[in-house]
C-alpha cells in the first residue's frame, strides 16, 4: 500500500540530487564547460521568495555608493537616459496572451509567480529627474501613459522610441518635457501572437539610422509547435524613417537586451537560453550579433550541440549554427546590458559591459541575482565576469531582482532597474 | 456450475464501476494521442495526452482509494480477487503518475518511447482491472 509513497519519496530525493550543479564547472567566457543533458522527471525548481530590503541596499565595490533613485515603481524593466540627464523607466508586464496549454503550465506558472512582485505592471514610461545629483529623484512624472507592456527604449534624432510588446512606437519629444500627450506613431508592428517571451528589447545603431529590436521565442523549446515560431528568436533591423525591416539574426532564443559596443560600433545582445536540460545547461550568453547568423535555437545550443526535444530535427540547420561569443552561466537570466562609454568609471571599469542578471528558477543552487562587469579590450571580452552589484539575495530569499542596466557617461553613474522591489538603483563613484 | 459463472453481483459497486470507466477510457485515449503525436509531431496531440492522463489520474485516484478499502475490508468479494484488482489499479495509477510527470517535459521528450510505453502499461492495467472488476461472481462466494 505504501508503494506510491515510496515512489514519490524516491523521486523527490532523486530530484534534489539532480538539481544540484557541479561548482567546479566553469561556465563563463568564450568556451564554457557543458555537462551532459539531464532531463529529470520534474525539472529542478528553486524560487527565491521575496524578502524586501528593509532599509538595506545592494552591495557595490569599495569606492562606490548606491542610492535608490526611485522606489514604488510599477515593475521597472529597462532604463534610458535622455541628453538632459532625465531618466526614463519602462514599467509593465506582458505575455498575458500566452495561453496555458497543459497541466504543467498552470503548476509552473503558479510556482514561478512566487518569485515575482505582486504589483501590477504600470504600462507606462516614468520620467525621473535628479537635478541636484544627490542620488534621489526629486521630480517624478509619468511621461507616457497607456502603453502595452513597454520594454525597450531608445532616443534617436530628437524622438523617443518605445518597444511595446506588440509594436514599435515613436513619440515626439521636446527637451525638458515631462509629459507627452501626443499619441505614439507606429513605426512597425512587432510579432505578438502568443508572446510567450513578450519583452521587445531595443537599441539604436551607432550612426542613429537604424533601430534594432530583439524578439524572443514563443516557447522554451518549440513545445507550442514550430508554426508559431515564425519571426521569433530573431533580431530585426528597422529603418525608423520608413518602417522597413530586415531580420539580421535567427535562432537567438531570447535576446532580452541590445546595446552598441562603443569601440567597434557593433551590435551586442544578452540572450537567455533554454531550460529543463539540467542545472548547468544551457549557459545564457553575451554575443555580438553577426549579420545573417543562426545561433541554433531550437535545433541546437552553444553552437552545434543537438537538442533532441525538437522534432522534426534539422541537421542542415544545426550545421549552420554558430557559437555565441561569451557565456554568462546557466539560468542566470541576463536581462540587462550596457557598455561603459567615454571612459566608464575609469580604472578596471573603463572598457567593458555591465550585465543585469535577473536570477534562476531552474536549478537548486540559485544563480544570477546580481549585476556583473565584463571587461573588454579592443571591442571584445577580455576576462572573467566580476561581481559589480550584489546583495540581491538574502540566503534563499530575494530582496530584489535586477533587470535593465544603463551606464550614463554624462553623470558617470550606473542605473539598475529592480523589478521585485520596484526600485531604480543608482550607483556612483564616491566623491 | 458453469451456468452460474459470470452471473450474480459484480465485484465492483456500481459507483466504483462508473469511476473505473474514466481511467479505462482516458488512459486508452491518451495512448492513442501519444501514438498520433509520435506519428505526426503535431504538438497538440501531446497536449491532449497530458490532459487525458491528468484526468485519468484524478478519477483514478478515487478508484485506487476505494480499491484499497475493499482489500482491507472485503465486503463484495473475497480478498484474493480484491487484491488482484488492487494490484492492477495500483500499477495503472503509478505508471500514470510517472507518465504525467514525463508528459510535462517540453517537445519530443513529453512523449518519446518512455511516454508511449507508460501509456501502454496504464492502458493494459486498466483493462485488466476493469476485466476483474466488471465480471460477475457466484453469489455463494461473496463474503458475508
């Protein structure tokens, strides 16, 4: 009679064992160690439940101070600094149109929601102004209202561009303006059917003539059918004058942040890779987005490692897949990318990229939940990631979860959006 | 003797028999949709299987509980028959539970060889359980 319980207990034990990772495995840099695939009966799930900051702040390196530029936001995601120093924050949450198809979708959705804020997304862009430079915004206005899960932001040729979950919009802007009431002009629609990965990341080319939009896949690994993956897991190049667009990269599972590397003017992206192949597969990555490249999804990962979960398999596509430039670690959930420009913070933080890591659910030992610095030399990564902002975890609880990161060369500050405590953190060198 | 066989009260209470009809039909339907998925790679068949197995487990859980009670306190049949019925229901349900987790995988891994094999086990066990449970028995053999 105790047979079912024995099985349940045995599988629970097996799961605990399988969700643990091997700390000796180096999964960062150009050639990450990739273990064998582990598809356990139930994927390892570990949610860091919210704890709150309780007056504390994130930890920054010595020589830096951190302040809350603004609190009580409505799910801040990505940040843009305007030429006059005003800070724009996209607030919202999308993907509500993705239907739950299986019993699993209900259960996994419930579990993952335990690691998220209870606040409702604002569907707006908030403007923050810290004119006296004390690290706290004394002016706060809703610049643009009634958006649809805004995420990516860009400023080109005097206009503000907002990537909603279903369209790229242009808003006219006058310097110093704190409220825009004119309706947005639609530059182009963006793929929005289902929107399993709803975030539309955005950046402008170095010369300002093009906009790039990152569009995530419509599933983890094609479990919603491959017919809904058309123009998903891609990066678009859009001519903002005409709205004409071209797909410059394919198979790039979920490009959650885009940025221009200042030395080479090349487009780079942080990309979230697939889940449920074990605690140390597949590493999320930072890569230059090469024109015409295929990065493997869904058929293969990290170059040409075949994912057996996709049918029909396509060896001809696997053969085309290229490996990304730089691994960030498995399940770290990189959502933010910003390059240090105009000398950055100087010293060891002069040339490189800040990467915001939202944090893991698909492994027993939590990973991510921090902002790292990746040193660059000559426009390429030149070393291991260095922790830059930490303290987001309090043992097994999360005080916050970093999303977008933005380096502002004008004021020499780094801004970090935290979508769990609904805060924008400002990190500056100590004077 | 022969004429008496198969007549009289069936092993299962009518409500128990109705409950047992669910896993019998749902596991079999799940097996068919598993095969359809492996033949076509159309993901919706895999989704159907996941729900069919979940439904079979839900009602099958009640069947399992009832079968355990009937084995501990045999009222409608003698214990060996109740035990054989319980064994078949237990195999059906446990294979189904493992299969429900297996069907929670993404893509081809939701079914594959393991998934369809577990569906076969659950379906055959459900057939055996129903065969035992729905058959009649001679009135004289009933305990009490």
